[in-house]
C-alpha cells in the first residue's frame, strides 16, 4: 500500500480542467432562478441522486463524476445520502408509475430552496420508453425541473456542465 | 436419452430452429419437467408469457429446449411450489399477461404495484385503479425482532427497490425484497417495433449490460431470420463484450472495497474504469457502446487508431491491476469484512441455476461463452474461474480472475481480427412467426433473449431474461445470519440489476 500511496503522491494529478458551464442552459436558468427569487446557497451544493426508472446507464456516468478525472467535489458539489440534506435532486429515468410516489415524496422531503436536475434523455423526455403504460413520462411531468441534461447517457462532462450552470446561476442570482 | 429430449419428442413440435426446439406439452409433462428441475436434473433458463401461452426454457446440458403450455382457459399449472426459482417469474406472468399459475403458493402481485391504471397490460389490458395496492410482506415475529424498511430510494447512487429486514439486534433474521419499481413495460414497447427500434430498447433493459443485451437480441433475431453476422462483426462484438465485462468488474471490485470503507482501491479502480470507457469511446464512439450492436452485425467498424488505444489499455491495466489485487489480498482489515461474509451455498446456486460471479463463486461453472457457445469464443483460449467458498471474497476473486481472462481475450481478439464487412446487407424479411433464441454471457451472467417476428419485419414478441432473476432470491438466503452493516457489502458483491429484472 505504501508504494501505491507514494506513487500517487509523486505523479501529476489526473484531474482535468473544468469544462465551462453550458451557456444556453445558463441563460435560461438565470431567468428562471431570478424570477423564482431563490436565495443563493453559496458555491456548495449537496446533491441527492434519485433513480426514478432509469436503465442504470445514467447512474454509471453519475458515479464517474466522483472519479479522479472529474473530481466533482472540487466544485463544492457532493452527493448526500438523504433528500433532507440536499439542495439539488439529480433525477434520472423516465419516471415509472411505480416510482412516481417515491419521487414526489423525495421532493417533498427536500428542504427549500431546492433545484431539480433531470439527467439524461429519459428524464428529459421519456426516451425510448415514451408512451408506455408503465411510465408517467419526463421528470418535469411530476416535479418542477430547473436544468435538463441531454444524453443517453449524458457523459460525465455533460453532467458537469449542467451542474456547473446551476452553480454559476446561484452566484448570479445573488448579484 | 436426456429427459428433456424425451419430453420434447412427446410434445407437439412447433419450431426446430437452429440450435434449439420448441414443443407444446400438456399439464402432466409440464409438472414432470418441474419435478426434474427440482431434483437437480437441469436448470431453468427462462419462464415467460406470450399471449395465451407460457414458455419454459430448460437447459439439460448440452441440450436447450423450450416447452410451451397453451392456456386457452388463461390458466397453467404452477411449478413454483415444486421449484421455487419459478415463483417470481410466475407472479410476473400473472401481472403482465393475466395467465394464472394454478395452485401457486405465492399469489401476490410482483411487478404490478397497482399504479399502472391497467390490469394485465399484455393480456386483457383492462382499466384499473392506480392508487397503489397494499403488499403483504412475510412476517417474522417475536419480542426481540425489529423491522428495518429500506427503499425504494436508497442512500447511494443506485437503483430503486425495497428491502425489508427483520433483525434480532444486529443479526438479520430475514430479508424480503420487493422489486418492480423500475418496470418500464419493455415487452409491450417491443411489440410491433421495428428491429432497429427494438434493438435500441433491448440495449436499455439494463444500461450496465447494454452490449450484452444488444448482442443477445441481435443473435436471437439472426437465429429467427436464419442469417449469421459477418465474422468481423462477431469478433468486434466480442471486443465490446469483453470491454464491458472489464469496465463493470473494475467498478464492482472498487465499489465492494468502498463498502468495506477501503476507499483507496475504489479510487484506483475508478481511474482504470474511466480509461476503459474512454478507450470504448475512441474505438466505437460511445463510452458504454450503446446501439453499436444491431441485428445483422455492428453499426460501424472500428474507428481509426482504435487498435492502438486498445493495446495501450491492455498494457496499462495489465501493469496497474496486479498492484491493486495484491493490496486487496494483503489488507487484513478488508479481508476481515469480505471473507466468510454472505456465504451462498453451492446447492442453492445449482438449484436456482444462478450464473455469473454469483454462480461461479459457489461452484457453478456455467458460462454461455463456452456452452452453448457462440462465435468467436470457440476460436479463443480462456478459462472460466470457479470457487467454492461462496462468500463476498470469492465473488471478488471471481471478478479479478475473469478480468484477467478478459484482458487476454482482448489481446487474442485484436491479434486475429478478421477483415471484411461488419454488417449484412439489408436483412431478409422474416417468415411470419419465425422465432429465435439466444443465450449470451453478460458480465453479470447469462442473458436469455427470445423473439418472434412478424412477416413485415417487426417484432411480434420479445422476452429478455436478466441473470438477476436467479440471483436476487439468493441474496435473501446469503444475507441470513449476517449483520445489518454487512448488507451493503453483500448486496454489492451480488450487484443484481433492478432495471433488467423489472423490465
């Protein structure tokens, strides 16, 4: 273990420079946040991930955000274990009818002010599962969504851009 | 003669497609099959509904056969009482198709939580209330017992499901699972879909196994059409399948160590996993290689310089992975958590026909790449690691050894990659009612795909059976007598799919 730790200390960090926030998303968000009169939470957001029906592809890429290349926590973003500790719900999947109530209750358990990020094509628009008897549809059909991130699944970089847009916006909305 | 062959010959043959047959059997034969399975003569590969029929796919090595029970009265004899691995599948058939397993010991709904607004969506499809049906969990009673309900929304970044623990102090007396939360209605979405659309859906049954699912679906369609993918496509499909296996095993090994509070291995495995996904992106244009395998071949040939990226990857993992394995093996605090935790008995694994690392860590060597086998694996050299201990540690070691095998397979695949086209010219139209079956080895175990096609080239029916169907129930057994704090470790060492199971 010592050699492994020593090597890690000596080698250059794997962490890559941050991508810039998604501009289009930023403008749209800035408006919605100002109008909602949201108070800024500082550059630190606690995220609760909710799989509301995903195929688990999105979860794999959300996991990747924590690896050394993307290192989500350097931005003050971190995943928490309970909606009661969260500022942001990061929701994936077409919302299945069997998960609808759980999603609504998770949202209700999250203290205000809160934001919802719909991650992935299913969460944005139901994806290939559109029209199924077992799916409600996009996340926005169940709870209000602030940011939607495209992709099937979205790459960690796309996820990072969407989340950074949220951070930048909470800065701007205070200014 | 094998009993399966005798049963098939006594039944009314329906289809004798390449590699397997299907026969319609009566009540007596249906029960007799269950008795054979219960006595350990062969294992069940799948049990699913199809209009007014139920199909039971059985493996009696080396033979695979499908037995069909016609249910004009919408009933069939339940076999779950004799052979418990069938229980949840029968409950799912009742929920979706409204075909009743007569005399089943468990009549509770499984996938249908009373939220769909319809009953029997693939059967009579009648409107129903959507306000949620109560669910009767099994009781475990007595003064020291307490209940711990967990989920469907869990603490980590994982899929939703409900676990109900009955504990005596720290010790788990009973775990009961309730699944179905991510049921998306996949079998009905597939009905009438074009092959292209259906392949996309198949690739999203369980995202972590998108390559394996797309491969299983494509092979089933190709079997139904009586065509074979070009050799180069077969080999590149195997490259993708092995990359997927390596990526998932790295993720699992890291996550298991993380659940034992050993973050260092998790961090390093995360780096290696990311390198695999980046190589996949370089070679095939998508990190998880979604939608790359299609009926008739693959959607695009290797990108330029792809072979270089793969060689670099093989070298890089080959160099750094052994250090992590040594660290795992030598860290007493980690071994203290994984060794002798969550022991799964070999007899149960054989009874349930559990595949993948769950089966192989408890003595069951089945690997669909070896038997029934599919190209190009007969041309490659690899071992199927098997252990007997059945604990979390053994499931970690199976992954470690499989990862090494997959690295060697990748090198062999690259060295012998045939030239040529990677996709058939337009596929022939199917004979109406043509059927095809495929069994493919995903990272988690064997995936079964069965399709029936319409004459216009659309899907009439498709069933995709995840390996988790035969692994989830065993987690309930493996956790018994362990402490609550070891559940995440045991659960992660199984890493069953919720989405693949819930369909």
